[in-house]
């Protein structure tokens, strides 16, 4: 997701999900790791600075490109961890804005 010279791209390797960011139009990228150690997050990039990460019952969010993080309380209990596969019965959570999303 590009916004001028800034961009964010989700990346997963093994059991570690992260977001790579650039502030120079893609000439170089730096990794941003979510807090709490290595986890396989399902990453939604809403904009270059707004990201939502989901796994199990957890929704982790940043509105400032990973400089600070907060947990989002959901009305939906996400009991299955099959998000990375995108398969039933776990489905996926997709965020379209920083406050709205849907569960498939």
C-alpha cells in the first residue's frame, strides 16, 4: 500500500509475521515487528500507516506505522486459527478501514 513516498507491505517467514515499510518510494525497506514475540499474524494493510493484525482472539493494531500498538476489542470471538490458510471453518478477517472489517 503506497501513499506518496511511504508504503507498507506485509511479509511472513516461518512463524514470524512483520510489515516492511519504506519512506523513500521503495528504494529501501525496513522491517517492523509487532510486539509480543514471533507469531503468525494475518496482516491487513489499510493504508501505509494503518495496519490490523489478527490471530485467534487477538486483534493488534497500529495507526502510526508501528511506532505504537494497541489491542482492539472485538464483538466476534475468533476461535479458529486457520486465517493464514483462508480455509473454513476459520475463515479470514478483512479490514477495509481502521474501524471496519468483516469475517469470511
